[in-house]
C-alpha cells in the first residue's frame, strides 16, 4: 500500500497547479445562479480553456479525443481544480461524464466524429432524458415511445429531472421502441436535438427555490434514425455500459470541498462560542474522521480502478451511500454552528444544506443503492 | 499512488486466515468459552496455541530481522490483527506484537506480555492470570511489573474470553523507557485492526444466516428490511478498512484516532445488526453472535474511547491538521 504519488504524478500536479494559478485570475465573475444563458457561457468558456490547455476529456480514451489519463491523474485533476477554486464541470456534466463516454464506447465512427469534439471544446451542451414521471428508481418502466417513420423516429412522452434542459443542444434520450418486448429489451438510446419542433421545457423549482432541472414534454418530435447509438432495442445495455465505467472519481472535488467546509465550521464555532458545547465539538470531530476516511476510500477505489482497468459500479454504490449521508450530517452540523443564523436562506451553508437533501435521492436513492450492494456484492437473493 | 494490498500482503492475509481457520476454528472458540466457564477465573489462554502463533511469526512482526523478527511493518501487523479479530482470537495480542522486543520470551510465545492503560477509569487489566509480565502505561510514563506484583480486584468480564481485573494502587514498578505517545498510537491502531476484523466476521455471519434462514416462504435475505441492514454493514466495513489501512501507512496520530473511531463503530454496529438479523437465535448464548459484540465493546473501550477520539479529531480540526 503506497499513498505517495509517483514523480510522474507529482509533475502532472505541478504543471496543473501552475496553469491554474495563471488562468484562474483571468476568469470573468461567476454568473448569478438563475442566469442560465450566463451559466452556460461561463461553463463552456471554462471547458474551452481546458481544451486549449490539453486538459479536456482527461479521462476519455485517446481514440475518442481524450487524454487517456490514468484514474490517479484524474483524481489529481479533480482535487487540484477544487482546491484552486476552479469552475465546476457545470453545464458540461452530461456531455463529459455520460453522453460523451456512451458515444465513445458504443457510437459509430461518424457519430463519434459528430458529437465528441464539440463536447470537448465546450461548443455543445448535453442533457439527460432518462427519468419519467412513472419511471424513477424503476427506470426500465419508462414509457416515452418512439415509432419508426422512414428515416425518423417519432417520439412522444415526457421526461423529468432534466438538468440544463433550457440551455442544452442535445439530449441523450431513452425511449421505448418495442412495447411488446420484455422491459429492458425494448429500449433505445437516441441523441435528440433540443431545437427540434415538439419539445417543451418546463423548469421545475427545487425546494431550495432554484430551477436546477426541468420537465421535458415531447410531442411527436422527429429524431433521425441515424441519431440512434447502438442497435434498436439495445439502449438499456448501451446506457449501463457507461454507468459501469465509474472509476471512483465521482465525488473527488466534493469531498475536498467538504473538508474545507468542516474546517470553516470549526473556526466559526470557535469564534461564536459554540465550540464549548462538547456535543457539537465531538460531532465535528467525528465528521473529520468521516471525511478523512471517505478521502482514503476514494484513493482505494481509484487505485483499484487503476490496477484493474475499471471499478465495478457497485464500489461506487458503497461510496455514495456513505458520502451522501455524511454530506447531510455536515450541513446539519453547520446549522447547529450557525444557530438562528441557519434560518437565513441567503447563507451559503443554508443553501448547501437545502441542496444536500437531494444527495440521498439523485442518481439512485440510498434504498436502491442498498439493494445493489446487497444483491451484487453480498449475493443476497433478489426480492421485494 | 497504489493504495491496494501488494501481492505479498495478499498472500500474508490468506496465510493467516488459513492458519487461524485451522488452529482456532469456531468449535475451538466455543470450547474455549465452555472451558473458561467451567474453570471460573484463572488462565484462559491455550499456551500451546500461543506458541504456535509465535512460531508462525505473529508476535515478531515488528521486530527487525537482526532481532529474530520478520522485519515487516505496521501495514502487515494490521492485516494480521484484522484476521485475528475476524477469528475472535482471544488474548493480549496487541501487547504480544508491541512488546515482543521488550519482554523476554514474548516473541517466541514462551511468556505472555500484558499491556494496561492506566489513564482509563477504572483501570482494567485483561488476562491477568495469563500474563507473565505487564507494562502499565500512564499518561506520559510506563512501568513494568512481574505477574503477582500488582494488587488487583476481581471483575467479572462481560466478554467470556477476556478475563479482567481492576488495578488497585500499589507499588510503582520498574520504569519502562518507551515513547508513550507512540505506544498508545500503535495500540490504538492494532486494536482498530482487530475491530475491523470483528466487523467483517459479523457481516459474514449475518449474510450467511440471511441466505439460509427462511420465513414467509423465502430466505429472509430477500427482504429489503434485512438486505439493507446487511448493505450498511458492508459500508461500515469498507469505510473502516480504508481508514485503518491508510493509518497503517501514514502513522499519523490523528488519522489513527479517526481509524479507531470508525473501526469501533463498524465492530459494535455490525455485531448489533448481526444479532438483529439472527432474531431470537442471536439472543442465545449458543449462537456466537454475542461473543463478537462483547469483544467489540471491550476493544472500543481500549486505548481510545469515543469521547477521547472525537476530542482529538476536533482539536486537530482547529489546528488545521487535515489528513487530506
């Protein structure tokens, strides 16, 4: 077991740090949370800077236009960008982390050439059309249908929880192409242009008051058959291939950020006298152990990915279960530190406390994650 | 960075697991409990087994090769202690490893060394009738005693395989020159490793039972209520494992404090959940579930309590001492 980084890894880190310290001061001010066109412009401009400096698609395979970096280099990249306060992946999330890798793994040469370079250069934004009103945890229950009409699919239905739908150019869409087949075998993966007629985007307000995602209504939207990635009715497998590429790096930046917040909580508590409360103080101490261990678990998973070429997605389930809960505990402790100040919705920690509530739900609820862990790692029988 | 077990470390773990499965299987664990109950107080350890373990290098792990040891490090010691914890192997194992170079005959298993934390209240000494020599560790100094030199009062231990005595005031022993902070850190780390192993044992037992026990016409492990308990047990194991292994690599005292805290939670939490999964059976003496829980309680109180650990970590937080 070795927790030191190799000379090569350290020089990668040093180059990255030097570059960040040079470019970050030149960034324009961050747009307001509700300014979606502004956010898109900001996030894509950052992606372009990464591209020009050779950091775009770091973890993508080289033959897809990526840098073919090792999982450890990716870990270093995420750690250093977070520490330096660099912009988050933001609007580029789906393109860089799911739709792009799916096209890279399963698309034809033409599809790769069409869609991958604009993602890497920050020219096109993708959103995700997976969940539906009646297909949440049970994603395979999705009903949005696509009917073949010559060289097109005619798509009707509705999608839910679609982040960045208002500003996206493309949507990675799961549709039912064979209603008669077993549920998982009648689904196809389509790239839908968001400017096609028949698409209506209705922003949804979260409990934090912001509009982070939207409902997308599809009324006979025509999508070229050429936009289908993978075979017809093979979309479930196409989607899962990419989900299983998780390399243990999903929450690297966030864990680094949580450490920083925790230290700030301790400083604030010292300053306002709440540190004298042993219950609160020890709670913060316990959280320090928790986030230190989550960092080590990240390094463990990344090392496993590096050794084996890919962490099974279930290792990610173990991490997500613990991290999502820890993040909520962190912000509950923050409220304790703030006292009545925790009722001020404009306080950064209060906003983050509200958003932390989604962590045990989004990207697979904790209950679904526990089923996955119990069935796929522990081998317990399937059931209800 | 390569935070995974090396080939040699994997082989060591497998070797120790096989050795303990052969020398200290569950039947022998049960026999030891029965024998101790029949005998009342008195020695509980099997000296033959102790010498066998020593022969396999159990206690000379950290001794340099020049001193007859294996010259391995804390990483390997942690792996061995994890397996010992998984087997619920009784005895002053931490003392065995840490005092191998300080107490004559300890490395070969001819004599048994004890280690006792004098800052705890009350001060409890484990395996008093088994130890030939004991080091009592205060806040900043340690003293050495021969068996029989210490005044003790009887305590009926909650763990049937870990007899205890309460230490009374008495003569001060011969000073034992040691870096007390380091000794405490190492004792906490090796105790945490045993807790990790105990947590693994409880998880394995719960999963095995949940697959085999049927109710409502199905294995109880197919019910989400049971499945989710088991999943959380695995999560506790994996988080504690990362913390304990990393602490064995860095030796950072704050990281060791965090590892002990999380390993204690994993061991006690998993033993509790294992008991729950076993239902009424888990509440019986015959099922071994209670042994894991009682040992976990004992170790959780040893070398670092929850209160001590969380205070250490809180202090480090304001000192800007961050592991990451």
